[in-house]
C-alpha cells in the first residue's frame, strides 16, 4: 500500500478525491511543534504491556503438549483441536535434496508424514520411467510387497498408456515438450493405527499433462484421496496396500489458464516440498 492509499480505495476521504495529511498539534512546523500531553506516553506503555501479555499467552498456548493419537487430535464433531499443529519436539523426517524423504517417527504423526511424501513420490514423473519407478518402489513399499507392486505397475505403465498422456512409448518426453506429473497433498488423516501399522488417507490435488506449444494433452488439475496401509518395517513406515478414489473436489475457479511456456517454466523453476506433521 502506498502512502496515498486509503480505505475507500481512491486515495482520499469520503469521495472528495483529496488526501488529508495530519500535522502535529501546536503549530505549522512539522518538526518543531509542541509535544502532546504526557498521558500519551502512559497510554502507549499500557498498549505495549497488553501486547506482551497476549504474546506470552499465545506462546504458552501453542506449546501445550498433546496426545499423538488420532482420537486426541479431534475435538467435538470430529473437528481438529488447536493442539493438532502444536510442535511435538520429535524430528519429523530425514530429508536429502532430490531424494525421497525417509526416517519417520514411529507414531501417528510419522505415519502421516510418510504417507504424504510417498504420495508425492508415487505421483511423480519418475514413475513413467521403468528404472526410476523400480527404485522408488524399493524405498516406499514394504519389502514383502515390492515384487507385487512392480508387477502391477509394469502392467499399468504400458506403451499405450504412455502415448495416451503424450509421452514416447518408452516413457521419455518428446523433444520440445515438458511432461508434468505432480501430486500435492492437501491434508492427511489417520483412520487406524497401532505400534506396527497405520492406515492413512491423503487428500491430494494433482497435475498431469504435456506442456508444449502443440501439445494435445495440456496440463490439467484433478482432486483425489489416496488410502495407504502402512507397516513398520526396516526401521521405517512402508506401504503395504494403496487405493485411490476421486475427490473431494472444490468448485473450479475462474483463473485464466497459463500458456504452455508459462507452465513449463513453472515446473522447471518451482521445486516440491517435504511434508511433515
């Protein structure tokens, strides 16, 4: 906001089109005018003290401990309590740039963090490359289930499927185009948990398509919920089973679609996040 802006949005008062400037009381000299009465200082002191008291109260409230169980995270009517986002003091995840985050806490919060980050990995463009897909599965899937997932996904990511989204038969991106496949978690919910297992729902928004001037598969947005059953294996949370359903989806906005160049540039310049409760 500039110095001339005001509440009526016209830079003036009450439709006059003029901007009023208030000068100090006691004279026209804006630098050497008389001071205001001394009680102004006492009012300022009371205001400062009041702000400090509120700040201390807010900090104390934010640092109240909370139960990690799914039940304690919900208040009346199933609504999250204020303590849901309070700091737990537990290191949420070990992360290396460019790698899938691993090393989650063995509790409900750790399971939610794992599910959110695994949803990102399984929805990435790497899944369209056989070698990268197999490497991803080795990290996020329970050892006893890796072979099953590999077989199922090899049957899903066929040459016909790749061609359907605009890729070459082998899953590579045609020259002059940028392939976009991103999953963005919006929130997570634990529906069942124990010391060695957890079922987590991850509400997501996704981007999929080909950015390019002559693309016949433009990047589109979708909404879906992924349900993951996790187990504690190899000192970390790993996926045992996974399913997906559509929605919940909001009413589409009236945003103007970006050009192919803008979308390709955004994908190249904006990296993803590591998610942690």
